[in-house]
């Protein structure tokens, strides 16, 4: 049976960064599998923009030569800010073509233990042995769908990650659930495409980002309070920008950092685009019933809504046991808390040789792991760990 030293599952920003860093280790065979930038190009509505600032949108490579600046310099026209989703996808595909041309688009169907190694099986049936496996599978498996909508068909209820083409809602009545970037920007896109939309927000207000930009006038003080990664509120931003420092704080503070940094919020540039969108706060759906081709909603204040569709902008909840490609033996062996794997140095789980990158690493390394800016830390730490293990 064939053997590969390190198998990477996933070809989004974290998988690509991991591949770029690991292939620099002399004598290490690295196999990366997955459709490049699949989540970004297939599971996010067309027409969106990145919430992350330009400085925090680089996929990491060891030489820092394949940045968003390098990509933009090769484009026939200036790349706008905020960065359009399709432009960022193009950047990721360019990064892959330049650094990882041997990437295999065939996906991985199953990962099983095989003695001290792993047996990896692709969807086409091919299998190989790998001493190490790096999971960089993104958020697709973690979409959060409230229980009240669980029995309704996709005709009536879908998640934002299910909707690539928002134009399907032209002329439709749509209730968008949530107060984060995906919910608010999806509502703006539905309004712009000719749909009638209302955003239902459980909280008593919508949180708009932008303090960092407004504090730039404070000069050095702003730089002291906010890291270039732009994740987290003032002060916390500096702490979470250094993921290795997060573990030195008590667990309740680590949890607070994560919650504060990931609270539902919209980019300030969305305010203008949502000014004609109905946003109703302090409201949530208590029951939903399909009646013919309509969906009847009852809210917590006993008011009702009749819509054609509900779009869930309810985010994601990490739970690595939901990954369909992990064997039950491996799932039972992974030590988890609230769905997050416990990770050691090199982002290695309690299963030796099994590493997790991206959002699953947030329990140990903080909220930066949810963002593209975290690829530099994660890929670098992974590569150093594997290189050191090889030397030993």
C-alpha cells in the first residue's frame, strides 16, 4: 500500500497554508486533498465582501511572498476594499497554483487508525497509509440550525452556507435570522435583488464594527489597543493576536475572549446597504409551520409573520465529532470539550499524529483560528512541530 508522510484534508486558506509550510521540510512527502477554496466559492452567497481588513487577508507562506498584495499587483484593475468574495477566491486559487500544483481534488471519504498510522481512503476508493493527518476541513460540517426549524424542508428553510445564488429570492418574502455579517449581508443582497426581507435579531440591538477605524486618529494608542489582525475588541485584540499567549489565561477568560471576539456583528460599511432593510430586534421565532407554499412564523412577542422562506444566518458551532470522514474509533479517542478538540503543541489532538487547523483549534489557541489571519500562526506552528519530530 502507498504511503504519504503527511496527508492534509482540506484546501481552504488553512489547508493551503499548511501545505505551503510543510513542503519546505526536506524529505517530507505531503499530500493535500480537496477542492481549492471550496467553502468560499461554493458555500457563501455570490456578491459578498470580506469582513476582514486587507492586512488580515493573507494566506500564509514561509517566504511571505504570495500575499494579497502580490496577487493584487498582477490584476488588470485595482482590487477594491472591502475585498470582494470572488476576488479572494481568485487569490486562493492563484496561491494554490503557484505553490501547490500537485494538489489532489479528489476528496477524502474516511480516515481510520491502522496501528500507529492512519489509513486514508479517497472517495474514488484509493487508500494509503499516513503517519500524520492534518484536518483543515473548514466550517461546512458545523452550520448551526435552531431546533424550531429542524423539521422543515429546504423549500422553506436554508442556512446561509446553502445559498450561493441569492437571486432565487427575487420577488420572495424572506425572513433572515441572525445579527452577524452573513445574516446582514445576505439581507442586503436579497433586498438588492428584489426580495422583501426582514432581519429578526434576538439581541436588543445590532452590533456594528468600526471602533478600530475610528480610533486610528489616536495614532500609537490605537496600535497598542488593536492588532493588525483586527480580531476582538480593544485590548483583547492584542492578546488573541498571539495565540500561544491565550493558554496562560484562566479558562473562563479564554472563553470570554472567544465570545467577545466572535459576537454577532456587521461591518460598518453594511449600514448604508441595509438602511432600507427592516431589522427587528429583541425578536426570535418560537414556532414555524408550513401552510401550503407559505411558512407561518410565530415570534416571542406573539406576533406572526408569513414568508416564503427563512434564511438562517445563525453561524456555526464547532463539533469535530460531526466530521463524516472520521471513523468512530477515532471520534471516541479524541478528547473534546463542547465539540472542540484539546490540542497540544503543533495543534496535535489526543490521537497522536492527528492535527486540527482552523476553527477547531480555537479552544486552545483562541478566536484568531476562525480567521484567515490565523493561518500564519497555525501553519508555522504545525511545520515547526513536524520538523522537530522528524529530527528526533
